[in-house]
């Protein structure tokens, strides 16, 4: 199982609707509005890195109101 944080920048005023939409995507554990350089932070999981990448590109990035994403895979050192 691969987990990652997805840091999302949105259009002004869209953070709440983006977080609500993303929370409905299969594989998303949590989606929260935040303050700072990013507007929404998502924790997601998938069976493989490839599946995680497909989820981000095919589902998360297609949500209206998103301007940029940064995917940060969780590592266990």
C-alpha cells in the first residue's frame, strides 16, 4: 500500500468545494481546507505508485477549481 499527501492550490474561493469533491474519490482518506501556500491537503492511498499516479492525474486533477498539485509520497525511514 502506498500513501501520499497531495498539496493543492485552488482558484480563489474554491478550496471548500474542491476539498468536498476530492473527499468523494475512491482512495482518498482525508481532504482538508488549510491556510498557507496550499489551499487543500489530501491524504490518499493506492496499491501501487502507478495507481496513485493515475488517481492524481485522472481524478484529482480533473476537479474544477484546481490550479496546481504537488504529490508527496509517504516514506518510512
